[in-house]
C-alpha cells in the first residue's frame, strides 16, 4: 500500500482535538495555517497513522482523525520507525523533516478527558516544515531523504537535547539555547538524534533523561535550563536522580571559565554525570551561557564519550587526537 494523507486537521487551541478540514496551506518554517500549534519551533506539524487510530477504535472508543490532536493523519506509513532527520514529501511540493518521535505530556489535556487515553506520546511524530504549499486528503506521501542514506560521513556521537522550561513547554516563549547547542554539536560531527521540551517538573525531567539514555541509547544528553536558584529550578536534582556516577570536573570547569566575564555564573547549580554508557551535562537556559559553557567542554568531549562507551580505556591516548 502506498502511503497517503487521509485527513488534514487543525484547531484553534492547543491541547484540544483537531477538525479535519480536508486541505490546508502549509507554511515553510511555521506549520499549518490557522493551527494553534504552528510557530517558530521544532514541532510545527504533527502526524499520526490511521492504523494507530483504528487500533484504539477496536478497544471500543468512538474516535477518528484529529481526535488525538494530530495535524496530518497518514495511511500506509510506519511513522515511529522513521529516524530523526527523515524528510517526507507530501503531494507535489510540501517537505516535512522529522524532528521528534513521540512526546511527554506534562498533564492530562482535553483530548485525554474526552477520549480517556492519548496515543500521540507513543505513536505520533513531529516535524518542521522545510517547504510549504497546499496539502489535501489523498495526497501521496514519499520518503525522500533519510539521515542514514544521505549522511556519508560517520558521526562521532549521538546527542539529545532536553529543554527544561514551563513557559517554553506551554508555548508562551521560544527556546533560543537549543539552536546554539545544535550548531556547536554539529560542528564537531555530532548527530542530533532527538530534542524535547519539558516543564520545570522534576519527575518529567527524570523521565525524559531516562528515555534518552535507556531507550534511545544516546551517547550524550544535554539539558538546558532549570539550573539556577529559582524555586522552580529542578534540573540538577533530576539529573542526580538519574546518574550513576557524578562528573564534578565538567560543571566546575564551566563555572571557572565563565566567572571572569560573568560573575553570576558561579550561581549555576549545573551538574554532570554518567548513566550506563551515556554522559549527561546540564547547561544554562540562557543562549549565551549555554554557548560559553559548551565551548569549555568541546575540546575534551570526544575523548570523554569514547571512554564512557568503552571504546578507549582510561586516559590512554586517542589515536585521532593531535600529538
């Protein structure tokens, strides 16, 4: 069966079911016109398969396309098997790039109360709009690019970014530090496998870091935000609940290096540590602070990740390092 669009859905408010409107204008770098979730962020469009919806209908639920808040209901495409970075062509012109698989819902929304369950967190995917145009029911969906097929250069490591901010999670603000981190990681050959946004709630931060390490098996997890003195800053506490071994030298070096130009940097409570074969580092939520702190770590990051993974032992020389 060829993949196709079976519904195009929008809503005026977030956290509510969407209505199948049959067709919509998709705007580059923004999302579906008139949809509440459109904006300058990484989850501009959401997709869910009709196969997932039919599975829930067999449990006795009276539901249909849009009831789980997805923009595009697909048929004939196993969405959650698509790697981050996959590009989908819909119709003649629209190009979407997969940016996130599933999500964490901070609290039950109107969809949950209406349906009694939500499958978007596990079976939905999210994408950014690379090229816009009109999409409509019946449009063919093609996979035009996957990361594995088009990335000929071997990546040094796989990285995930967790943005911790209630205001960003609720859509009241836009994160600026995540793009700073992406640019720096890519410069040294890292692959950004997954990004997510969670509110300032300790249990949700713990859950997301565990997902990145235990399920996605990432080499590096970088958090940004929630490291200060505010009563809602819990990122360091959440990280300590997750890590098995602390790495105090990393946050110490970040504070020392940034103190001269930014004395308030010593107020950062960032921590770093190891869980299984993954390195976890807290970065500030401020983009300038995130850039400066990550730049402190970059010169030793490749070596550190190889030691954590077991590729090299202890402090033995990395043959790829300059002598």
